[in-house]
C-alpha cells in the first residue's frame, strides 16, 4: 500500500544537492526557434547529456553511495543497468574508493560498457530475454560477503539524487524570467521523473510534469491513466535502450501518481528525428532514450500545451558511434 512506503520529499532532494556538490556539473538550458516552431510552444531544453558520465544517473548514484558508512565500503556495490546507471555507479564508486560490479545486458551499447570499465567497474553480462538481472545481482552480492545492491530507480536516495536535476532546471528557468508551464522528461523506472516532480513541487508547483516513453513501452502513461501500476506487454521492442523497463517502480509510482500530469508516447521514428534535430539545432548528442522527451515535443505538442513554455530534458548522450551515424544519415 502507498501509505506504508517511505518516500523522499522535497527536503530530501535539497539534502542530496549538498551531498553531491562538487561531483555533478550544472548543465545548460538551450533554445532554438526551429524547435519552438516544430513544437508550437517555447521550448527550454536542458542538456543533461553534457553531465558527468554522459547522463543524469551520476546524481542518484552519488547520493546513494555517499551515504554508505566507511566501514561498509570495502565490500563494494552491485548494480544492474542497461548502461547509464552502470556508469553512474562505477564513477561514484571510484570517487569513494569502492569496488563496483555491474550486471549489464549482453546487448548494452558498447560505449556504456566501456564507460563502466574505464571507471574501474567490473561487468557481468546477462541475456535480458532469458535471465533476471535483479536475481543475478542479489546472488552476486550475497556471495561477495557484504556488497550492497544499488537499484537503478526504485530507491529512496537514488530518487532524491535524481531530483537535483529538477532543482537546477526550476532555478535556471526562474533566473531567465521564464518559469515553466509544463515539463517533459523521459521515464523508464521513474527515478528521474519522480525526483524532478518533487523538486518542482517545492520550487515551481504550477508546472505540470509529463512522462515521455516509446509507444511500445508506455507503462507510465497507462499506469497514470489507470491510477495503478500497469506492466508493459512482454516481448515488445524499441531502440530506446535506456528507458526499457517492465513497469514503474513502487516508490516512483507512488510519487508520480500524486504529482505527474500524464504521459506522452513516441515512436522510434519520432526519436530518431529528435536526435537529428538536437544535433542540427542544439549541437548536442542525444542517445535514443535520452531524446524521447524532445521527440514528444518536436513532433507537435497536444493542443493544451501549445503556446505555452515547455521544459524538455535530454537526459543522456551515450550512444554507440555507428548507431548515431546511421541516425544522422537517415539510415533508419
């Protein structure tokens, strides 16, 4: 039941901001008239793809690992991720002097696997179609003699850490004299969007927060509409690897059910076009999952959002060079 869950609050996001200061960088807000014209609204695009490790995930990972007592750090951490959380955990672990082992799918983008290895993390590959990554991580941690499992999204401190992006965005928009009417952010398990929603609740409560997801994995949109967690149908495919999760998390949905306005869904073709537009107009690299929110905006917003000011988060830029080259060249 929702009332039995221990959920982070706006104050926990503020505490996380202090804890991760000096590790994360403040990422910029970018604009372009061509994107505004395509969306039918004024877009403020937060380029979190320029974050340390190439995505927002360092925020939650650092907040979680920094709270492990010194005595418990020697045993290290185990995480499971398709790549961006993996890199965030590996970097945070290296900065804190902890070993890290990451359970990653065998089809994870090479750039993400390489990022983990570059930060000294160990990688255990698994088959996402036939194996349970959470069970693998638990077994490895149990056999290690004390390693701590760090979930990718459904964790109190991970959510609070991801919410620091929302603090930044709300303050930046206010400093520009352009508070947001709406904000669109991609959603997989929901650690980022639930944390961002907490931040905006405290700093810009009038901003409506929307999820962006692939049409084949729109569990957030369906869950918000139903008022309860709805899982994706098995066997569905999308190239947005960073946001492929079975369903929202229990903690993240408890927050999202209260604070989110609804969900938007996009096709892989929409995402490819958004990646091209991000490159052409903003000069940034957006990975497929990371560009989903921009795709939801530039394909044309719902009528209720047209003529308003809309924040968009490009959450990551870790995409293999060959895939990115194909996208830019239109080899879909």
